[in-house]
C-alpha cells in the first residue's frame, strides 16, 4: 500500500475542526463531503499519502541546536520533519546561530553542531548577522 493516497473529509475550524471520515477513493470522499456540508460550513477533502517515506534513516531524528560562538548551547530541541532543514542560520539575536541536522539523540546533535561551529570559525564564515548570511546564501529578505 506504500504511496497510496487516502482522502480525509474534515469540517469545522479551530476547536470545532474534526475528521468526518477517511476514504480510499476521491469519489467516496466527494460524496462524504456532500453529506457533511451544511448551512454552517462546507466540508473539505484533505489528501494524504499513506505510509509516506520521509527519507529519514531509522534511528535518526531532526534536531535544531542554537549555539554561541564559544560553543555554549543555548537550546537543543527536536525539530519537525516539516521544518526547513538548513545546515545553519543566524538566530537573529546577533549572538547565536542555529544548526539543523539529523541526529540519534540530543548528545549527538550537540556534537554535530560543535563540529559545524568549529568549521565555520576556522573557515572565517561564522556570522550572527542575518543580512550577511542571506547575502552569502542568496536567501530572500523577509
């Protein structure tokens, strides 16, 4: 079944949001959408890939580590596979940078961030200036 699309019919917003049903074909989902649509709102069809492979090796998870130039860790948190995984980016406080990576655990994530930090410093590329980083990496201004 890998790669198969499923159709989820939903209705409502915020705290009223809910799943009305899950369907194997778009035709069945369209019929359910008709049945769950009323004067208060139109039901929606959301499509999801069943058993989607995110390309993350077993045992690895996405992490973000925020670190000072001297190696002090300010934050180390699990990230979501949906987050943008960039190699590194200045945090925006003019003191720290964030390193994104796949790691086995928190200790492994900090080790990877420290290795990247040392490499940036040695190469002269370390910066906490967001505009400088964007210019170097051709990132659009926000």
